[in-house]
């Protein structure tokens, strides 16, 4: 027996026809009220970056290649873009992803009719970071980069390691650093270390002015 009076099903990517048929056949009581595709099969980290949350340093197996193709396809649908695809010629993995995505676009032309033309089509450039030996050796002295370097940021979440047990510590907790919900992070994620030091000092001064009881408990050096 159904547990609910009606069902509203939302999916983050395009559904295959056989999946839709299976859902229709399983709906014996005709309780499914809507079935929608929202094209959100990726993690939006900032207004200009995203992640597919793939395992790091993994070989491009068929499941990972398909996941990459599906995530990129959902991103293109969300942005309403039908791009020209270019890839790094020296990388077999980049070529493979480009071929998979191009084939997927051809198979779903009906999803790519956005009702307007573009004077200059978007460009999707697929690069292989394993051919970049320099970037991993660089240290970027900005707020977001330093937090990631020292603590690690995973899908906008930072795991704060357990401290030494001193009173008032925040170790062992997690914090969300998102430009959508965190004004300080949004305004300073690309701020360099020197300017960030002054900004934090000013913020602490404001906090102490607003809460005199914090004057002797909060410090920064």
C-alpha cells in the first residue's frame, strides 16, 4: 500500500525513456502528480565555479567518464548553452570526455532548443590537469586558497580538526563557506593575506564595540 497520498518526483538530470516507462508501470495507484527534470546534477561552489565531486587521482573508468558527461550536460542545460567543444589533443581522457559529451548532445537535441540564437556560441574547453606539473606546486595567498591549503574545502564545507581540548575551542566541527550564505567569504574569498589581516582586525574591533564582554576573550595576531 502507498505510504503517501501523492508523489512529486524531481530529478537532477535528463531521464532515459526506459526509466520513465518503469516509473509509469510502477505507479499502479496513479499517485504520481508530477515528474520534473531540474538539471542540477553538479555542485555549484561559487557563481563562477562548480564541482562534480569525483574521486581525486582516479583513472577515468567508464562510470567516471559517464558521470563527467552527465554532470557537464546538466550544467549546459542549466546555463542554457549549446557550446562548441574543444579538448586537449595530447590527452586521451580529454578526447574521450569530449566525444562522449558531443554524442550525448546529438542524442538530446530536443533538450537544447532554448528558443534563441547566439551570435557567438559558447566554448567548452576540456583540459587534463594531470599534464599540469606547475599548478600543484604553487601557493596562492588568498583567503579561499589558504583555507583549502590548510584545512581542505570539500563542496564548500570545511572540517575543522579537533583541538587540544581547551575551553572555547571549536575543533571537531564543520563549517560551510559559501558565497551565497556567508557575506564575509563572498567579499574576501580572493583577498590576499595582507589585506585579509587588516579586514579581520577591523571585524574583531567591530565585534568588541558591539559586545564589550568579548573584549578580553577574542584576539587575533
